[in-house]
């Protein structure tokens, strides 16, 4: 069985394990106050072209989203996002558990349209009953989105401009950021993200690390008491250096980007194979997640040798499925899948 | 200026003020542990044909919704409701502030369809990622709805049956319950509501009282520690007897229902007048809120002598507006409005 | 049975009921946006000598404490208070329910000592693990305290100075403020309170009103989105004018202060009677609550004709009890109690 | 510089790193649903002599405490604990952030006395105002305590009996459980803990793992929806197998207990050395944390070559300090410290 279910099937890039072994008996202070975290932060500031940025390391995505969002909102504010946003669907109500409404706006492809946000804010501003409503407090987006799609540069600039004109912080969930910036035709670089967003994170869990998300706050001090908030949310790892060490390895010579490009390329090979067969896609993804729509018979045939996720029933005996590649995907496994696709 | 803006424009029925004056210097224990609350509870149990029911008195609707909902949900559960539900729109995120997602389902007219609830629950049950989602924990409905519409008896029985088959408590917001049960052609009585719901409340604020909502829990003990939860939410009135006294007056000889019927009848007179002019309605309401769709010119004309609420722009120079009647609406004011409608 | 159990045994001052009757059929906008609330706010600004102050009307004390405190704290901050503080003991965890620790400091008499607060803040500032602790976010005091005791002017100035030097808002719970400022020898006036605190409230429930607490924010804008936060907490009364009307009556010609003085005087008469018999007191209260320590036999004797609260067992067959007077206490009832005390 | 600051200075036992490397390219399902977690759970059930127990793996202690406590409490309940309890002091208000009061009881040595708990519960039960107070909902203890002290078997049996007679779940924070059960003269075994507590966890972070805490629920189903609650709290690790793999290594042949014994022995050697010099201790710890009270001059002398934590100023030029040993402490480093102690 060759697995394409998700991008967190394996452990981590071997160089990380080596480094963990090499540093294992060092004695360092806890909670991220060690030299490895310091150096990793410095490397990330470089990658972001944001020399003043604060960088914090957390363990996982839900934890990171929750901590950042509760840090930025006042008690009667909510967070605007696409209805497909991870925080709206797959985080078990973590945002609401901190007291805030997730204010979901319809989205076709997973992105949040600047115009739609502006309309929602204008509608809110014009509503005479707005004092009785949840106040808009910030905007959350994912890049790549949960559907594998990307923001274009103009699109993110427009959204950022709307947010700034309304004084709303823009927070970008970069759980798969590497796969986004390294995709063919991607318009946005990490420095672009740092320039256009108020807070974002660079996902490690899905891009080569055992775990770990690096939160970047380009304007230092933008969030007060952030470390205490991370502690309160249960995200301050005692042996914080484990995060620093991993991000050092990923960012000291571009390994992060290399791994992401590999995954994107393998995904594009799959995409080509489906396109050649005339298979339509649920979303136009150029990143490591691909959502072809297949007849149920073909799905069953592929499931004999490959595992992947059933995404959505489309009616008429067809379903959208999800194939993920990752930094760890072996080209020969992709070859095998392509072969099978051609035989459908 | 004659006002039809809302059903809480005036104070209260004069008999309530008289009773408050008559009992003013009685010395009673606080926090609802007084003989007036006891007698009011007994009267309400009678009106509900629920001789074992617990009855609690709270001050306002948002407070009541919040207290009941946080009492019934575990930390990762959410409350299903119509997207037009008061808790989803006009309570400033009170439910989320207690940690719970409002799980809004689309609704045309303000009611929540039993089949739609079943589908949502089935979809949830079939979702392999459901462990990562907010768990369905209860169902909230309003009767009459925020749009003035009513549940039929079969409709509520069907919804109640779905809830019971899934083990989800059904909670009915009866802020305007009187106007619902006394409407022409209404199918549901208060005892029906008591039989089909796990918790509901009988709204006083909008039906003749100064303030006050009577929460009814037909199966006693269904909610543990309810009085402490009310205290925690800031809803345990020190001079609790003020609530008891008001509900005594309203329920000792049917005044509550009489006042509601009066408002419904005045609303029906308005409705007739609009229908005679061929004016369409946004919702088919038979209760005290009416939502005619009028050309903007006609709206301006009416606004010279009458106040009412602009509800929704419909395009093409027309808007839906809301006229409310109440226990306090004077028939001669309705006459005047009808006159004006006829002249449009 | 003559009752001295609490200061919320009766309804309200008759002039309030008269005014409610006189205004009953006025039609006003809801939620505190009516002319009565406007005028009451203006009268209160005058009484506070704070011409710019924001004034908001809420229904009860727990609700007010919760709303103000959650409005002022960021998510990892707590509120410092005396261990006897109402929010620490008798509000069913309402503050914690909004996510914040009540950081209780020991207090002998119910007041919070400026030096003790400074020490706590210095200890916190010197603790190398302070990032892992709840951050001090504000200070809560009651005046009079729950024990009937008062802050002196120097004492409150010192506390206010400590708070300001640390940037912590000072919030004063004035549920019984009238009884405090009108007590014999009281050093603090309402304008003093307005000058030294960042937020406070003037309690109506216990000083002549049916219910209602007037929140004063001397520097307008000090709390963002306050009305929405009140709504979220369930404290925005639909018929908000009921609060405005009551505070108009209380403040238009000094009735509030007159009623408070009456209660304080009756309490002093009781105090004298106990002192004459050599009875010791648990707290040195000059306000409307008195805490004599009596042999259990004497308590039983008094309980035949009077009701009052058992406060604390003191050992050796003695207990502290609480007698409350109020705006409604009749001097002849105090005469009767004094008579009984003399016979002990 | 030889460091004795904490028990999380190093990475992990080398066998864990080896196993991580050996399993690195396995493809497994995420979120703890993999064979490693399954096997680790089975091994832990064995170590607990609790064949039916549920076992869940979380990342860190604060996260675990928060998740378990919010899972067990209803909204107006609080958690009783010693005032020195980790949740009361060093978790940044994480428990309060989920809406619950930490109800701290005084403790001399860090343990929570059964009699004191019973008294608190009796006092609560006898309080006529108890409806207005936070309700007791569960009991939290640490073993070893934050002060390194241990519960005796009778002591824990007594506490467990009190909890059960009041229907309160007993939750044991075992962040350092290994050091507790392997201490010289320890009376409690892991199966004892499983028998006497309703939930507890076996700490990995401080006892040989990179990170990880294994929650044990001896009666399966005792907590509903636990996995979703873990997800909501941000504790469900995507690559959950990392936790399973670590606990497999620790429990498959007793490594966990061996490492703990090593640390305890090294601590006892330090303890002996201090005792020989007549140095008093702040707490009578037989586990891996030692709290000698030293003259400030001696502290300065030791700080030249060793690092450790300043714990508490004792006055008169003396302070209590904390030395921690761990699974990774090298005997020769302890030799060096003993040498230095002898020279004081």
C-alpha cells in the first residue's frame, strides 16, 4: 500500500533527527529561551526580510491559531474567515472555546475575497443594530488554503489594504506555507507575506519537521504578553529547543524550501497524469494537495494499491478525492500511481 | 408620531404596576426564594400542564439563552439553530463567550426544519473527521421566530423526535411565546411546547411585563446547579420577587394570553390592510410582527406620521419594513395607520 | 417578625413607583438610548463632578462586576482583590467564567491595603518565573466593603497611586456606595471616588431602587465597545428606561443620599445600643451593616422577634451576626430591637 | 558550568532517538491512531494493572491539566488543590481561562490533606449562601508534589475516600510520577495510583522523553469526547506516533522506572552531603528535587561552578535553593557538587 492520505504520514527529514541526536546532551534553559531558538528566529527573520520581527515557536496548528486569535481579539470581537477555513471546521471549536465567534464568509475555492470582506464590513457598519452583534476584530486566511489554492499577489495586497483601512489585523495560517511559496507560478514570497500580514506562521509539521510552527510578528510588540498567552494555551514546550533545532536545520540552508518544492513537483506530476486522462478537479490547486473528481469505480480500482482521502461525494457516481504529496514522497511511488492512473 | 418600532416601547400592563405598589413594603427573602415566585411558578406549571416542572425567573432574553445553553452543553459541543436565530445574530456573541459554537443551518422563514437537522446530524455522523469538529450538543429554536413565523404541530413534533432520537436537548426561545400561541390558526399550545421541548421560556419583557423571562424545565433536575449558573451569568435578581409578582399578575387569570391576543389581532388588521393594497410580505407572519415590502416612496410617506423599522433592502427601490404591535398598541393608532396605508 | 437580614428586603422608594406609573405609557427607544437614561446620566455626572464621564446602567452587581472586569483585562491577566471581595466569594465564579483569575490578597477588615498591593506587584515583578503566572491586570475594591468598613481618603489615594504607578485600572464596586459616602465621619465623597478610580458604580438595588447599578467611567472611551460587552453579558435591559427613570428620581434632588443617610443613622443607633451593653464587634463598621458578636443564648433570644444573618461562629458559644438597615428601615422597628438588646 | 536547574535540561534518552530514527519513514495515520500509540497504551495499561484503562497521549503538562480539568467540570464548578499546586501558580491562568476557579487550600509541604478537603467540603455544605459560590467539582493533586514531597499510601487512600464520598473525581498530576514511585521508601505504586484516582498522567517530558504525558483513565468512558477536547485544547499532535514511540521505549522493558530511580539516587546522594554538613531543608523531599537552605555566601560560592534555582528568600541572609537531578544527571557531576558542598 502506497499512501497519499496526508502530508504528515512520516517522521521528519533525516537531517533533523541527526541534529537532535547531535545536540541531545546539551543542557539548555527551557521554554524557548535557548540558543537554538534564538538562532532559528534569526534565520527566519532573514527568510522573511523582517529584521525586527518577533518569532515564537509553538507545537501545532490548532494551538497556534487559537493562541494568536485570542491574543488579538477583545471579548466581543470575532474573526472573519472563509467558511472552509480550518478554524471554522476542523479545530473542534477551539476559537469559540476562547470566547470568540468565527465569522464565516462564503468562499468558492478556499480564499477570502477582499471585496467580500469589504462588503461584510460595510454591511456591518451600516447596520443600526450593530451594537448587538459580534464586532469584526481580525481576518484569518490560510495560504495555501485548505483546498490547496493560492492567493495571488494583487489579491493579498487588496485584502491587506481592506484590513488596514478598517484597522483589522490580518493573520495568515501558513501550516503549509512552504508548499505555497514554492508552487509553480506562485506570486507570493515569504517576505511578501511578512509585509502584508500582521501575524503569520511558517508550518513545520507538514513540511519536514517532526512538529512545530514558527509564528512571525513582523512588528515587534504587536501582541502583548504573547509568551504568557502561549503558556496559558499549553503551547510553551518545556524543551523548547526541540523547536529551535528543527527550524535551524530547515532554514540554515534553504532545506525548508527545497522540501516544499519537491512535494509540489510530485503533485504536479500527478496533476498532469489526471489532466491527460481528462479528469476534472474540484479545486485548481498548484500545491501539494490535488482533488481530482473520479468515477467511483476508478476510485475503487486505485484503492487496491494506494490510499488517499475521500473528500466529497459529487453525485452521479463520482467523488472528489484528495491526494497529498509531501517532502517525503518518493518519486517512484508517484510513478506507480501515474501508471495506475493511465490504466483507468 | 405613532410608533410601531418594537414590542418593548412602553412600560408594563398597569395591573403589574398596581401590584408592585401594593406589595412594595413586604419584606421577603431575596434571589427568587419568596412566596411570589413560588406562586408564579405554580401558576406557570398549571399553564404548561407540567405539574412537576421547574420554573426559574430571569431578567432578559440574552441572559436566559446564554444561561440555558451553557448549562446544557459540554465544552466541545455546539448549539444548532437557524441562521436567523437570535443567538446567531443579535446577542453580541454571548453564546461563543461561554465557549460554544453556534452551528447555524440555513432557514428560509426562520424555522428550523426537522429534516435539515437530521441531515446535518447524519452528515456529521458519517464524517470520518468528526472527532475534529464541534460536536452537536443541542438544538435552539424560537417560537414565534425572529421573523414572526410559527411552527406547526407536526413540524415541532418532527423536530422534537429528531432531537430525541439523537439525544439532543431541544430548547425553545419563547421571548414572544404569547404572541405565538394566541395567533389565529396557531397549532401549538403552551402544554404542547412543554411536552415537546426540554427547556423553554415564556417571555414577559415583550408581553406585558416590565422585564422577565420564565424558564420552564418540564423534567425537574434536567439541568444540575441551575440557580448557581444563573447567579454566575449575572441573572439572579436580588429582589427576585419583582419577577414573581409580575408573572403572578400575568398568569393568575389569563392576562398574559389576553394581552398577546390583543397584539396579534391588531397585527392582523394591519396585515389585512396591506393585503388589500396588494402589498407582498417578506415573511408569512400571523403574529405581532409584520414585514410588508413597500416602494421607498411609500415608506417615506408613512414615516411622516409613523415610526417602524427598516428591515432589508430588496432592490428595485423597494424595502421590507417591520411593524410591531404589542399588548400596549392602541386600536385607534392602528386605525390611523390603516388609513394611511389605504392612501398609499 | 421584624427583619434585618439584608438591605434588599423591600421593593423601592415610593417616589420611584410613582414615576414608573407616570411614565408607563411613554414610547421610548430601547436599550438605554432614551431621554430618561440621558437625563439620569447627566445628573450622575453632576453628582460625580465628572462632566465628561460615561454613565451606563446595568441591572445587578454580579453582572456589573463581570462586565467591567472582562472589559478591562487581557486574556492572561487577573484581578487583584481582598480575599473577602464579593467577586472572590459570592458571585459563583462569574469572573473565572470569563477566563480570569481572581487574585485574592489577605485582608483583615475587607479593605485592600495599598502597601500589600505594592508588595504583591513587587514580588511578581521580581519573580523570574513571572511569565508563567497570571499577570496582574487591574485592582478591584468595594466601598463600603462587604464587612461594612470604609476606605479613608489617604488610604484610597495611596491605593490609587500604586495602581497608577503600575498602570493598573482601579475599579470600585459601589453596590452600597450611598451608605459609604453618607456614613458619620466618612472621608470619601462621590467626586473623590470619581477622581481616584478608573471605573466604579453607584448601587441602586440596595439603596432605594427596585434594581440597577450605574457604572461611571470618568474618562470617556476608557473601555472600548462597552455597550456591546454589556449586551454580551446579558445586562442590556430592553426597556432600559426603567433604569434611567429610577436614577433620575434618586439623583434629581438628592434622594439617593438622603435614603443612605437614614439607613446609616439607624445602624448607628443599633451600634450604640450594642456598645452600651459592652458587646464587641467583628468589624468596625460605620455603615448600614453591623456585626456584633453575641453569646448564642442572646442570639436565640433575639431571633424570637427579629430576623438577621448568622455570619460566623467565633467559638466559646459566641457568634458574629449581621444586622442590616436600609433606606426602608422604620425607626420604630429599630426602637424595638434596641429595647430587646437592652434586655439581654 | 554543571547544571542542576531543572529536570528538562537535556533532550531524551538515546534509545528514544534511535527508535525515532528507526521508525522515521513508516507511514502511519495521524492523531494518535497508529500502532505505536496502541502498543504504548497496552504497555501502560500493564504497568497500571488497569487492563480496561483508556490511555491518551498529550504533549505537555499545562495542556494536560487544562484538558482534563475542563473535561471533568461543569461550568460553575471549581477544582480544589493545594495552594502550591502547579495549576494555581505556574500555568498562567490556564484553568481559569477555561472558565473555572482554582480553589486553593493551604498546604505546608505541597500535599493536600484529606481532612482539610473534608473540612472545606463540610464548610461549603453548611454555608447557607453556597448556591452563590463556586461549587466543588473535583480535586487536583501532584505526586510528587511541586516541592518534591510524596503522599503516603494511607494519605492517598484517605483523600480518595473523601473524594468518593462526595462524588468528586480525583485527578493526579504525575508530571514527575516516575521519580515518585521509585523514591526510597515510596509507598505508592503506579497501580495504587490507578486504583485510587479517577484520572492521572504519567509524565514523560521530565523522565526521559523529549516530551509527552500519558493520561490514564482507569474506568473507560469516564470522560466523554476526550479526544475532541484534546483537539480543542490544541493537544492532539498530528504525528501522534511520536508520543506512542517514546512511551513504547520507556515502558517496554522498564526503562521509565530505571531512569527515575537513577535520578532519585543521585538526589539522595546530594541530600546526604547536605545533611552531613548540617544543612536544613525547606521540604523533606525524597525525590529528584532537593531544597536545602543555605547562607547566601555559600550559595554564591556554589554558583561559580554549578547552576541551580533560587527558590525562596528565608531572611537572615539565607535562602532556599533547588537542585534537580534527572534521568540524564551524570554521577561524576554529582560527585563534583558533593565535593563542593563538603568544602562549604
